[in-house]
C-alpha cells in the first residue's frame, strides 16, 4: 500500500514538473482606436506576454471553430520581422525573422476596420466572444490550430478596449486645473 501511494505521489510530481518545465503561453491585449481614415477606424493592438514562454505568433479574432471579428480587417501592420494577414474575419500575425515577444514584453500590431471600437471587443460573433484570440510559441502551432496547450498555445482571451479621451476632454480638464490653481493663487496673494 505504501509503494502504491509513493508511486502515485511520484507520478503526480513528475506530471506537475513536466507541465511547469514546458512553461506557459499566456497574454493580455489592449485595443486602442488611434484615428479614422476615410470610412475606416485605425487600431493599435498591444499584446503583453504574461507567460513564461516567448510568443512568436498571434491570431487576433480567432478561436477553434470560430472567426470572431465583425468583418475582415485591412491595412495590417506588424512589428519588424513579423507578417500580418487577414484570414476571414480575423488576423494572423507571425514572426518570420523578427524578435519574439519575450515574457513581460509587449508587441504592437496595427490594422484598420470599418467597425467601431465597441464592435471589435464586445458581443458574440460566430458563436464566440467578439475578438477572442490566441497567442502561440511558434507559427507552426498557429498553423496547426492549437489552443490551450501548455507551452504551445494560450487559452482564448479577448483584448480590452482602451478608451482614449478626446482632445476636447483633455482641454477641459486642463482648463479646470488652471482655474483651480488661479483661484488658490489669488486667495494666497490676497492674504
């Protein structure tokens, strides 16, 4: 009986070590509207590697059996040495000669779409959350449609929409700060 418990404990320890030794692929992303060009919104997507394995591919708007963006993106840009291409209603980004996104580092990807910011990250498209995405250790893993495999592919995640205040909002805020400072200065100088 003792040897069976020992064997089970040892097997569990080895299994835990092998998963830990593979490392983890995990990421978060922030989508920011950076402007409008004609009828298309311009976007910047910052992918932060929160795992322990470098990221060499990223499929934005795709999870198994589902293309999750509301429409096909255009004008796709990627970091140096990476490529980006629309695949249905999604974008595949892959590292060919560039630098991997190391743990705790960020890669920035660009694209345009006729759909506004809230349509890119909320709702349901093709039976999955809009914008659902997967990060990969290799381009091969992306091409093999991997998902949620330790050390190979992250689980699905939806980028967070970043709201950038309009310049008029920032201007009003600055005027408010200046007015408050002016009033305080006048009170002090009047004493």
